[in-house]
C-alpha cells in the first residue's frame, strides 16, 4: 500500500502536540496523504476580559471592526498549522473546556466517529498520544480511541508526547 492510500485520524488533548517543534505526531504523518486531527481541548488564548464601558449612550463611536482576540488567536492557530507544510492536514477542534474530564469521553468518541466514517476503507489508521502516568486527560483520550479502534476494527498507533520525548542535557563539568 502506498503512502497516498493511507488516511490517518489523529487525536490530541490540545494543539501543543501538533504545533510544537519536533512533534512526533507530525513526524508520523509527514507524506501520509489525508490526515484529520481532532484537537480535544480549546486552548487558544482569548486574552483577559475587556471592560464593557458604558452600554447606553450615543457617544459610543461609529461601528467598525470588532477587536476579537478569539479571531486573532484562530488566525494565529491556522497560520501555525500552515507552517507545518502538510497540505492534506485538516485540523478539527472539538472545543472542550480544559482540563479534560472523564465525562468528555462520549464527545471524543462522537468526534472521532465522524472523522473515521461509518464504514472506513482499508488504510485508515488511528493515531493517539502515548499514555503518561497519572495524566487524566490522556486517559480520557485513551479510553475513547480504544473504543473507536475496537468498534471500527482499525489499527491504533501511538505517538510520543512532549514530556515523554524531552531528555535532559548531560551536565558538562
């Protein structure tokens, strides 16, 4: 099977595992063809709350573009994804609030099911983060991907997470 016939459906707790330099997830999907990534937690910074000011009154000024920190964050996010150089990478944000709770498992299963499809063709692979000890968010993701892999009968591959790949520099005397 050529790499163009493979299709990956990946899941991350947040966008860090996709966007960080040296991402194992990106390394695994380079040249793979179509890749859907489901980002569970919405971690785009929206900035501090702004003051509302006076709501009534006609000196509010002319209508103009809205200074929307969320839109700016979304633009920066899309620009960061574009710098990965993966033309067939499609990022889907589930928008769950962090920290990821056990009650989010059903939402993850539903989102992954949409991306896998009703009757996945041969060559579909599921990518999920390796489980860190005591990481509640990754345990929730793991339960969801285990269910999807079992129900759809598709292979499950793991990618290394940032904290599992960072190795301390040796001390130089």
